[in-house]
């Protein structure tokens, strides 16, 4: 007894489940109808199915990797105000966003500037672009990550914790300047930097230039060693402009007809 079209369709659905091809399973009936109507060759029909499956798989990958990256919400390169930071070349940032010239070689990116100039926004935007380019990224406040690594050390699991971070092509350490100058905390930060040296990339945002990093690490030798590893293969971006948040607050107050009050920069980057 020959199989009916319904039986063939049911078997196909089972096979596509087994092969883990959910997009083809969903789309093939409509595409098959279109192919029959327009007399597509078999190769064209199969290629169309494969293209849809690959596109949907890429979309799911990006969604999954964006979720695990913990990037700040809404901070992308598309809404970064390059006009407010004229010292930055948009073409240069666009080149960094591809990742090919530095992420694949384990190089670093260091972003310096006073609070409020958009360092975290730029780092987040680059992180998102790199995820879309096929890389895995993790964004973390440096103090939070250091504390987690310190707990891992106390549990005799620091090596495993750092190894787990190796799965990320780029680790974005936001606000490194706020790490407490404490032997236990900064030693795990140094171990992380050393482990990723010439192996996996790090992106750092900092309010303080290298000359003030002795406030982060407990001794001069560790400071010099950390800086040496970070800058050996690195792009350095300096955002020495007036705080974007301060300019925005002043503009709002002026628009409301009130003189701007003296502003004290906060700790955000």
C-alpha cells in the first residue's frame, strides 16, 4: 500500500525533528507550494530551504549570545553620538567592530576618559557588533567579576573559573578604576589578565590613565606587569572630552530657563 501525502508529511516532520532543522520543518509546506506553482528545479527548492535554516540559526545564535553577554540595554554603535566625541574616528570603531584584525589574535582594546563621556556605551556597542560578527562576548563591571573570582579562589576553583571565561573571545571589564586596592582582589585580576595575554582579548574602560594604576594594584611590580601585558597588543582609545551627561543636564536646564548648577561627575563611564 502506497503512502499518502499526509503520511509523507508526518514522516518528514519526524525526520526534520531528528535532524534538528526547525526552520525547514516550519517553512517547507509553503515553499513546496510555491516551488510547485512556479516550477522550481529541485536544487532551487533545497537551496531556499537551506538558506532559511541558516538565517534562522544565525538569528538564534545572536539572541543566545546577546543574552549571555549581559550588555547594557540599548547601548549600540548605532545610537552612539560620535559627534559628541570628535576625538574618536567612526571609521576606526567600525573596523574594530569586525573583530578580524584583533579579536582573532587575542589583542586588547583600552578605553580611557573621565566619567560620563560614553566609555561604557562605546564598549557595549562594540560588544554587540562583535557578537553579530560571530564572536562571544561577556560584559562585566570589573569589581563584580573580581569578587566572583575571589570567591572561586576561596573555594579552590579559581583555575576552573578563569578557564570558563576562555569561551568568550572578548571580556569587557568596565570601570577597572574602581577595583579596591586589596591584595586578594587585585591578585585574581592580575591572574585573569595574565591568563588571557596573547590568548583571548580584553577590553577595559578606565577613568584613570596608566600613571594612576598604582591605586589599583598593591605594588609597582604588579602594576607594571599588568600594564605591559595589556598594552603589548592593544588599541588605545582616549575620550578626553567633557562629560556627555553633564552637557545634557546643562542643555536641559538652559532649555527650562534655569542656570545650570555646578555638577559633580558620578562614577559611571
